[in-house]
């Protein structure tokens, strides 16, 4: 049976790329007086470029660098630092909405006495802030949070999930993971865990054929997609 429920953070608890990073980039552009605005669709294309600094450099190389920019590397570093500060303000201000069904499923697990964890290789401070700000201190205290540089390899390597298994003290097949991306799915499966996918804004075209279930969201009444009993069923079969 399921003895632990593990969530990814970005794209699972909150739609971080669309509602957080993209918004922070746009606020940084406005703060610097730049004529740039990344729409939801454009940002989806830019996500093909790994890394925020690399993404901005690619964008400006395609559209033209702002007037007066002579030191491109330092310009990008300064702009990215501002973007990171603005992103943290978005999180700390509670501007990132929880995805549908997250709080419901967390409360169901707490009521059933099932241990909870968040496993993310994103910035540790940001992950902790998302959990505390959006779920509240009482719920956060029920989570084991593994984030940032707690492991040396990022997903799809299973390292963060094998670490979670060791710390939780359960067998891999007793842990169910909620992910939103193929890399996350591959990491969970390589660790021997069950995995369901809640598709996020920018992962709809990815291949999830190995998943135990794929849903657009966890869902809240009257349109619940996944219940705690569903997850327990996945862990049994």
C-alpha cells in the first residue's frame, strides 16, 4: 500500500514557469525600461533554451540588444539577478496560486496519517517559501522537504527520490510521486516508485506513457481527477 506521498514543486504545487518565472522576467524588463514582454506562448518557446541567463541572451540575440548595451555578459547577469529577486518577492507575496487539488490531496493525506515530502532540485529557499506561503506553516511542518543542492544530480537522475526513500524509510513501491514533466517521471520510475502526472502549462506535449496515470490537474470538487484512494490503488497494483 502507499506509505508516503511525494510531490515535485515546480509545475505540480504551483505552475512556476508560467505564473512565476515568466512574470518575474517581465517585471525585470519593465524595471529596466526595456521594450520586451514574454507572452505565455513565447515563453513556452523560450523554455527550449535551458537556463534563465541563456534564455535572455538567446532572446536579445534574436530580437536585438537594447540600445547602449556594450557589456552583454554583465548586462545579462545584472538583469538575471533582478529577475531572481523579483521572483522571490512573487513567492513571498503569495502571488503564485496553488494548482487545483493540491491542498485537498495534502489534507486527505494528513487526515490518513500518510507522510508527505517535496522533492525538487530548484532553489531551496524558493521551494520552502512556496510550501509555507501557499499551504501554511501547519501543513509545511508535515512535509519532509528535499531541495536545492541536497543531491548532486538533477532529474531525470533518480538521486533525489532514492534519497527521499532512504529518509522516509519505506520501500520504493510504497511511495507515490506526483510529477508534471517527463524528466520527473523518469526519475521517479528509475527510483522504483509509482508516479502520476498532472500536466502543467508547458509539459502537455511530453511523452508520459510510463506513468501510472496522467491527468490535467488533481482537481477540486465537483471536478476531482485524483483522490487519495486512487493513489493507494496505484500503489497496490
